[in-house]
């Protein structure tokens, strides 16, 4: 779901860049004066998001999907923190390895960071239990895949119908794995480090 | 004379029948790309569009990568050929292949970096940036404490 440069039309690039920039600006402002105790946690969260996005799973048709790691960050640290962490990981991937484009960073940030951080956190708050991630994960995967499909469709890169279903369905399947990993990590943290589940969620 | 016309008619018919025949010959070489995911897995059966130099209107060729993520085509002119590979999942790449005097000069792509190297270098940069941020935040707190 890391859209490379050259895939999206100018209009889609502009709209997603503006949206992504707005979320990035607000999240930076909110986290600017974070206490020093919180910064290593944000760094660890960025490392987690960066690392899991490198691990891909085969999807039907020879394609590949990967975990995003944002749901865990949103549940532990809050939506603005998860969004900023996701942006950092995406920027790093694009700059260092051309994994996702620089011009399409806004689109990738919205698909992976913004949707998963804010919607994930909103759904998590409804029932903050580890098992909730099993349901939230596939739903977030589906919605992220759908957003990606819409952007590709609007840019003339994806035929409607089967392409939409294939992309969103594959991301929902990846979301199942994401939900399972998140649920097991949250379960383990609640036993081993319960304090991490009581952090201020920004 | 009748025999002559009959032979002539038959030869026309035979030529007509042969007009739709297809012959083939093996060719070698060409230009192309190997598309790999970030973890080194090949981008198999991805959709490929090839655009000729200076002709962005429509693709010169369409096709798919093979199971090893490779795609080859035969450029018919010199210049920068643009290849777009799309796996239909939002992943893909756009690369230029430079062809000069019929030979491929460069594919313009980055070197393939092993995942452990990517992981270590990325985590190193994140640790560096987090440490820098932590240093600045701690200094700000110390200053504030000093003023108080």
C-alpha cells in the first residue's frame, strides 16, 4: 500500500498532500512539548511501525501486503502520536529505500497513518480490550485498502469493481494478521507492563 | 489456355491462403527490469506498461512481470523508456531505462538492499532522531528548571 511516485494524478496528489500536511502540522504542534519521558516511547513506536512495514505477506495474484503497526501505537499513545510516528516511518522508507514515493507521501500517510490512527483509536475507545483489535484490524485494513483503491481509480490506475474488491479484500486479510499481532502484544503488555496501557493518549 | 488460367487461379488461391500464415524466429537481448518488494520477494505477475521516449500518450507495450518479477521488451529507438509496474495492491514502481545505440545504458533504479540492512539502517536513523529530540527536550526542561 506504499504508492510510488508516478502512479497518482496531480489532483489526487494535491488533495492528499494538503490533507496529510494539515494532520502532520497539528500532530507536530500537539507533540512539540512532549515530556522527555515520552520521547523514547515515540521513538520505539516509530521503530515498530518502520520494522513491521518491511515484512510483507504474499497476497492472491502474486501481489504482496504488509502490516502497518499503527493500531498498536494508537491504542497505546493516542491518535496524534500514532499519526506522527507513522509519518516519520513513511518518510524514512521513502527517503532511504524508495519504498513509497515522496510526492505520494501525503496519500500514503492518509491511507496508512491517518485512517488507521484516528479511526483505530476511535474504535478502540469504544471497547478498550486486547480482543477488540481482532475486529478493528481487518476493518481498518479494508478501509485503508479502499482509500488506496479510490486514489488509484481517480488517477486511472485501477479498474473499478474487481480491482477495488481485490485491493480492499487483501488489505482486510492483512488487517486480520495486524489485529492478531496487536491483540497478542496488548495482551502481553497488560500482563508484563500494565503501566504502558495507562499512558496519556495524545 | 484453360489449363493456364486454372493454374493461375490456383496459385492466387494458394497465395491467399498463405497470406495469414505466421512465421517466427527466436530473438535475444532486449531491455527490462526486475521488480522486487521491500523484503526482496519478486513482484510476480504485476501489470507493466512501457512508454516509448517522448510518447506519453499511450503505452508502446503492455504486459505482466513473470513469476520472478522480471519483464523484458525490445526497444525500437534510443532514448529514455519509461516502465510502470503495478501489482494492483497500491505497490509498484516507475523506472526509466536508458537505451543508446540499441544497448541498455542504465535502468536508473536503486541497488537492491537486503532487508536486515534496511532494518538496521532505518532503526539507526530513528534512534538518532529520537535521541536528538530527547536531548533538546531535556535541555529545555533543565533551562526551565534553572530559571525557576
